């Protein structure tokens, strides 16, 4: 009889541990200290590259956590 009671107590304890709330990190914590890479498939002097540079320069301010945004040009990859 005591074996069944202890087994039931263990089952209740295991069941209560299975339903603990999950804790996710905030968006600010996720992006803090990270680097976002903006890749453009156009040449450096082209208009697409200029727009990408302009966007990457100001993009980090609008993302929570203010990550570092780096623009990388890869001409011929998959550009216009």
C-alpha cells in the first residue's frame, strides 16, 4: 500500500514540474550585442548599394537592443 502512495506522489510531482511556465528572452535581449549583416547583390557604386548603405546605417536604431548593422556588397550574387 505504501508503494502505491509513493508512486502516486512521484507522479503528481512529475506532473507539476511538467507544467512550469516557459520563460522566453525579450526581443531586446535577443538582439543586444549582435551583428546583423545586410547583403546586397549589386556593385558598390550602384543605386541599390547606396540604398542598402543608407538603410543599414539607420536600421540598428529601430531594432530593439540596437544591434550593429553591417552592409556587405557581393556583386553578381543575385542582384538586379
